[in-house]
C-alpha cells in the first residue's frame, strides 16, 4: 500500500483568476478550434463540446441541433445499423464531422461497428467507451479497431492517469477520454472507492497526451458553464456533457408528469435501468454503477446551448483570451473554499 499526498482538485475547488484584457465584448471570442489528429491525420474544426453517449443524451435528434452550433454528439451505441442508415440518408456532409459512433468492446460490438461504417463510409469518428479503460483487453481492442479503420479518428476511454493516456495513444487512439467517477449519475466512487478528482485528472492527462500529439476529452462532472471553462482552462481539448444536456426535447428519456411538473428520465449507462433495457438485467456478478433520476423538463436544447457557449465566451473575456485556443495559457487557477453565493438558491 502507498499513499500519494499531493492534493488533487475538482472543479469545485478552484476559480479562474481574472486578468487584464483588451477585449471589448464576448462577441469577439472565437470558440472554434482546429485539430489535426495523431493517427487519422484528419483535420477537424468546430466547437469542442460533445454530448455524452448516453441514451438519455446522445440521440440523433440532439445531434442535429448541436451540429448547427458546430458541436459534437457521441451517439449512444444502442441504435441499430438500420437506424443509422435511416438517420444519415439525405443528410449534409457536415453532419459527419459532428457525430461519433460509440461502441463497446465485445465481438458483437466490433461487427456492428464494421457494418455501420461499411454502409456509411463518410463517418469519421469512433468512440470506444468502457467504464474502466485500464484493462489489457481494452487496449487490445483499440489496436484492433485502429488496424481495421486506419483513416478514422478514434476516441478511447475512460482513464484518469498520464501513463494510461500514453498507452492508449500509442495503441492507436487519437483522442483519450478522461474521467472516472465524476459523472452526475455515476456511483463508481461510492460503489468501488475508485476515482480521481476531475480537474487534476484533466491537467495531468492533457500534459501526457499533448506530449505525444494526442488530444483529450474531459468527460463528466461539469454542472455549470463555469466548470466547462475550468476544464478547458486545465488543458482539455474537448469537454463531454451528460447531465447538462439531459432533460430537453431532443434528449432521450421518457417525459413524466407529477403534481403539474414535468420531468424527464435520465440514467447512467451502468445503472440498473440501462442494464434492464439493454442487457436483460443486472448480471449476478456486478453491481450497478449508475443512478436513475428524473430531471426537470427544460424544453428546447438550443437555449441551454446558448447559455453554455455564452458562459465559456465570457470566461475567455475575463482572462483576455480572444479565442478558446488561448484559454489554457491564460488560466491561473486559485484554490478556493467557496463557489457561488447560495442565499437565494
Ligand atoms: P455528467 O456530464 O452527467 O456529469 O457525466 C457524463 C458522463 O458520466 C458520461 O459521459 C460517462 O462517462 C459517465 N457515465 C454515464 N453513465 C454512467 C454510469 O452509469 N456509471 C458511471 N460510473 N459513469 C457513467
């Protein structure tokens, strides 16, 4: 046994220190980023915020709206090949740089991925997603997908430490997804005691990943636009959102009404709800590591998107960053013991 005593920080432990700036308005801030990916060699330009591949978030309907804002959606893995084909029929070419095809790591997943790409060769992104990205079999799967799809941009995760980011990049990932335990409907830390405060994970993984020419996604734990700004400030190339995009017209999940209030169902992909829906129940050997909740219904997602992007733009103006690209180098975090004033919340 060993104890690491360095302090590790979450979003709630810091604020961004303001800096003198010549920017006149947040309208001047450019949120587009352009990346050229390590293995695929593909160039991508857009607003690097991604909807999570959860069936109550990353739907085709949400993707259509987020694409209008140049944002990405990791489409959840439970759509059939036919549903994929139907969705893409007649779509503009722009959609291909705004969506990711998610997959697990079973033989069946591998076959389905192949079918989706064979029918739709213009698709660009593959998101290989497991709860625990530390298994050797996972790394092996990433290698296999890289060998079979040399020109596609591969996202792999989740991990939270630099050495594993490096291993995944060396094994064929272009982008590594970072986050174990911070998610709004995640119970991994409670069920297993395993995790890593998200901001420190992002800072350390970005350092390791950028050293090899890779990119990282901060996945989970953002509860407000300020947290997204902190993730970018910490070095994240992309930020993935679940809960912040749940509860809208375009998010999946049933709409329920109670006492005149409307709610939408939102659940973790390892929750009992998800396992019952997609895997015929919670297997004997495992515990569910996700919650099922009802979030207040929030209407059209476009208003939330404006709020999110407005917040990030404003963060940039406070530190004098005229583009999102400059935010990390202009960020100084201060450790704090307070966040917002909650008198009226
Ligand atoms: P949020 O933005 O809601 O805080 O976090 C979204 C992320 O939580 C997802 O992208 C995914 O990485 C993670 N997540 C989704 N479902 C589950 C689950 O059932 N269990 C755990 N441990 N994490 C989950």
